[in-house]
């Protein structure tokens, strides 16, 4: 029984590790997509404001 201890320990942790990696990949991609979408939207908004002769939108983070 003791000879199977480490093998059993590895196999019991394997699903948790795999799900953690999948969760990390999915969340990283969701955050990247959101960041890119916000950047594209702000660029589009800046172009439209420039076309209409409006001043640039103030940056609230500054």
C-alpha cells in the first residue's frame, strides 16, 4: 500500500491542477479581450469626437 501512496497522491491532485490551468487560461483570455475591446472603443470614440470637432474626452485616471 505504501508503494502506491505517491502515485495516488499525484492522481488525486491531477484533476485540480488541470482545472486550475484551464481556469487561468480562460480568465486571462477574457481579461485580454475586454482590455482590447475597451481600447478599440476608446479609439473609435476619439475619432468620432475629432470628426465632430469636440474636445478630447478627459482621462479620469489622470
